[in-house]
């Protein structure tokens, strides 16, 4: 190797961290018939995912190890003079290390052919979660949103912004596609959409992951797209899902929901193609895909008024595309270029229709284009990866022509909107990454190190049609000059006085600069005992729109320890222990709202148009009228995790598992009122730790779970898995997404600046069962394929309900009243639970062979076969004012959302 390449390898190893793996690994031993090691044997890998194959030589112990392998089936061939050639079939899994031992017989013996000898238990890892190949995804009932495949895994449940993983909220996961960090830049939620046809393999990591993985206190979604091969292949597909195939909503006319918009029509059509193959065989491959999805909805306004009964159409068009080139530069060098796009445009009703069309008609633009270039270099006992990527994302909601310049009026008494469009947002985000890693096989050690340099940027423009939003707070019905109390809300110039605060379009362009570094060692201390040691360091600089660093998070050391004991010595059974610390990647929402001079007057008066305060109507103030101060000793937000588990292989195809999971929030970043400030200053701090934050209790989120599972790996045309999880989630802090609170009690998505610690009154009674607490969960899924072309897949979930709270309105809280439901009037989670939920989904497919290489497949997906429509959420608002005595909300504990009714999706796919 040249001096330059040696220097490159050293440079990549000296840092640390690819966001996620795009390959798998293989290890094992080559033995003679008496079980003795065969040293110097040549082990060659070949298969449809390999360009020209890979080869290594066994060492003195007969052992071999190969990394940087593309996921998919492969053939392993072992040769040595004096012994007969041995061949084995195996499956390489995404970020899994398969263990395959090969027995070579004497020359006189026949060639050994073994099928599916790789172990289903990963003997090198303590990671929990699941992998799903493209074949599994095809046969299991899932939605067309790729991320929802994660819901098939134990410990994963839905919340309003995504999915929870072992108690962590839906805004705490990391989404990686082809090594690109596609996580939503603003809030930390899902930031990319990919159709199933693009996917080679899907992986969800729910815990126990190594030091190379970071930027998440929940789970890791890791996806690799298809790459083509030496043979041309592809699909043309179409899907349809419409109102005709759906069961009726049993609750649309419930008394408490009678004024909500009524969905009249919801029809989705989708078509596309994917194709891959060689440009130059064993040298240059391509994969290209396109998917177009159109959705037509029509709702009806049901709020009483002149606009009652009008139709509110909404049309969306989404174009998804992918292009990948895989170029083998030399026998040991590969270059991979990827392009992924998901732009979407919605026109018509882009807001809940609660009034005339001028209040909801507009345009919503979503998505963007991701680019990446990855270089891979392999040696006999080492390999190196280097990747540069860019993630672009738009999320803009803009008014239509009729409502663009008119003030919007909100009637708190009727829920009706009138006038103009109201708030609009024009937001663009860009994330750039440079990441690298290097791995060495050194005796019994697998050493790895790497780095990840990341910059997140935003361009934000916000405003209100007509310059403000006006809300009718109360009306005594006497029709006097002071009968009606109005509030006026808008953006103004930073530093403005409440009596002279002009309306502006708010602009911000902040950014984050972060870096991560890791080192780790997978050490086979003995043939039956593996020790995984690792540590990673994450740093983040949070900069305002002027480029000034407002928060610098340093010394975010995250140790990882894993112990794996092969108690049976067969490479198929293990007891494992994982101890980990995970740091949060702070989304941009905090810097946008707290460090961008975002100043919002809240003016009280008796006029529907004037922005002049009237003290008799209420206390006017400017919220966020300064750059929020930061506690000088602030530190990063993290969670600690302990997993103790065991897996054992039974009858070669069945894997039984059991594990105990404990996750505990170690420290949070939040904003709070400084109770000693005479001007009502808010500040960013660590509740219970920072000097100023000691005025508040420590943020607590404590998850305990015990899980048992059984899985049958794919053989004889079928596979299935089932699990039971008992869990408990307690604390006073939900996480990046707060499941309760907000203007209507349905939650708040403001990572690190939600209302949990905004005022001392909000922490009263705040400790108890958190909104994601589910005592029991049962899951099962699997599929069977008949030889004549029929397949049947099923997925079943049962979960107990979530805790209910008694929330009070904070309009009388001093020193700063809130027009929000933030008060726990009784201990958190003590008002009972929502109903248990059950869901059964089915997938039915039938394939017609047209020629040897061509087939036509008919597909039928039935979601919620049993048409279960149990309540998912209830109204937790106990009263409507802090002055109310007792219950004034007659709908307290009455259901507000339900399981979606049964629906049917039809599909057709031609494969060649």
C-alpha cells in the first residue's frame, strides 16, 4: 500500500463515527472432518450482490473474517490442496456478523453442499431490534411509509409524531438511508420517505448498539437501497387505496366531535418502477427507481356559521426517486454514488378546514433531495470507508391568494376561523456530513474507529396573513364596548416595547456544527466469550443567525460496554449484557425559537383590529423578546441503558429470547422561567443540575421492561416471530416530544424547549405515569409462501391503554399566564387509562410465472381486518379556566381519536 493510502487509513482511524452501517460481516472457521483447524485455506465469497467476489486466507486457527460485505445471499467456497472443495450458502445481514463454520473433507469425498448454515444469532453484538429483507417486506402487511416497518419489532409503538422505542419519544430516533443522516433537521422526527421497492434491507436498532452509533436517545432506523447486479432485473408496480374499500368511521358524529371536519373522500393511487443491472459486468452497476403517489381528499366544514357544509378539497402529488451507481475501481476499491428524492406538493386544504376557504386554502411543500458519495477500501485484514453526504428538506405552508393579506380571526367559543389564512411558514433545511471509519482484524480483536463532521442549517420565514392573528377570548353577550376581549399575536422587531411593536415577517438563518468520534473493540477473549468495549465523543456548537455560538456542548462522552457469552459453545446461543449511554442530537427548533430574536407580542384589548394594549382587558406582553440566556454550566442531554438478555437456538430454525431493559433519563436540556428574575427571563438549562436550574426538579424518565420472544427464521417457505413485553414508564418528563399539554392538551413538539419546566406551577403533580406507558404488549408477524405462487402474511398487535391526566388551563398562572393546558390538577397519570387496542393486518399475494425471468404479482393488503375502532386518545382537559371550580369540560375523558377503520389496498407488480 502506498504511503498516501497508509496515511489515509491512519487519518480515518484516528477519529470516529459513521452514522450507520451500509454493509454486513462474515466470520467462521474452516475445519477438517475431525474438527481440527485448516490453516491457509482460501475462502471465496460470490453472489448476486458481489462485484467479482471477495477472498481471504484462514489463519493458524482456521479462522477467517471478512467485513464490508453487501447484504444479501452469498456462496462461500473453501479450497486447499489435499482437501476437497467445500461450498456453503449463507445470508449476509445489514450490520450483522454471520458466523459460518466450513468442514472440508478429504479429496476422495464428494463436494460438500450445505444450505443456510449461517447462525441466526449474531454472536458479536448486543444490539436489540430486527432486520427485514426485501422479500420479508414484500410479504408482510405494512404501510407504504418505509419507517413503519419498525412497528413490527418489539418495544416499538406509535405516538403523534412518529414511534416510541422503549419509552423514548417519537422525536428521538435517528433515520439513516445509504449512510445518509436523513433525520428531520428541525424537530428530530422522520425526514425522508422511501417506497418499499427501493429497499434492499431495513434494520431497526432498539437498543444495545455500539459506539459507532449516536445522535439518538431512542432507536436507529438503518436502510440500504438496492444496487443492481450482473443481471438486469426490475419491477413495474401500481397501487390503489380509496374510500370505496374503507369501512365507515363509527365516531364521526360523536357529540364532542360533531364540529370537526368530516372526511368525505380519501383516494390514493401510486405507480412506479425500479430497474438495476450492469453497465460493465463485475465493474459498474446501476439502480434507478421512480414512484409517483397522488392523493385526493375532500372534507366538509362542520363548524356552525355561514361556511357550514362547504367542501374542502386537498390534492397532493409526491415524486420519489433514487439513482445509485456502484463502481469497482480496483479489486479492493469501490465507489458508490446515491441520489434520493422525495419532493411533495399539497394544494387546497393545507390546514384543518374550520371556516371559509380563505382560512385553509394554500400550498404545502415538503421533502427534498439527498446526495452521497462513499469510498470503500479493503485489505486482507482491514477496511476503510469514507462518505460525504447532503440532506435537503423543505417544509413550507403558504397561503392561497384569497387569504394571503387578510387577518385571521379565531373564535374560542365556537372553534370557528374566519378572515384570512393566519400563520404561514417558509422553511428550508440543509445538512452536510463528512464521515469515515476504519476497521482492523488484529488477532482476536476487531478494532474500529471513525468520525462524523456535521453542519445543520436553516432558512426560516414566518408571518401572519394581514400581519396578525386575532382571537376572541370571551364574550359576555351584552354587546357593550368591553363585552368582547381579543388577543392579537404576531412577530415584531426584537427589543420592541409592548406599546409600540410593529408587525414583521420573522426571518432566521441559524445553524449547528457538530462532530462525533468513536473507538471500539470487539475482543474474543476466549472462543466462547466476547467483550465489546467502546466510547464516543460528541460535540455541538449551537449558533444564532448572526453566527455567534450560544451553546457549546462538549465532553459528551458516551461509554459502551457489551459482554457476550456463548454458553453452549456452538455459536448459536448467547447470554449478553449491554451498558450504554446515548446523547441527544439537539434539533434546530431550539436555536430557531430561542436564539433568533423571535419576539411575539400578545396584546389584550377590546378591538378586533387594533394592536394597542388595554390593561383592563388583560396583561399584554412580548414573549421571547430577547435572546434567551444560557446557564453557563449547561451540559448535553443523555439517557443511560442496561440490557440483560439471552438467546438460544432450538431445532436449528427457532430462536428463543428473553431480555430485561432499563432506560433512564440522565439529564435534560430545557428552558425555564428564572423565578428570581424581576423581568421574567427564561433561560436554557439542565433541570435539577445547572446553577439556575436547581430551582426545578431533575428531569426524570424511567423505563423498565421485560420481553420474551420466539422467532422462526425463513426456511421451508415460511417465517414468523412473536413477542410479549411488560413495561413501565414513569417520570416527570416525556422527552423531545411532550405527549400532553399544549393549547388543546394534545401535546407539544418543541424539542428541548417544551413547557415541562416553563414555570414552577407546571411541575406540581407532574411526576407519575408518562403518556407512553403501556403495561402489556403482544406482537406477532410472519408469512408463508406456497410453491404454486400464493403467499399470506399477517401482523398482529395487542396493547393495553395509556394513562389519562386531569389537565387545567394555565391562564391564571403567575407571573406569566399561559393560554394552554399545562397544569396537572391531580398526580400525573392517575385518572385511569384509555382502552386497550387490538389490530390485525393481512397481506395476500399471488404470482403468475410468465417466463423464466418474468412474473406478475397481484397483491391485497387489508389493514385492521377486525375493524377495531378503540379510542386512542381522550379529552384530558378538566376545565376551561384557572378560575373554574370543579369540572367545567363536559367532555373530560371522552374519546377524541380512534383507530383508523378497516381499509384495503390493491396492488399489481410486474417483475423481470
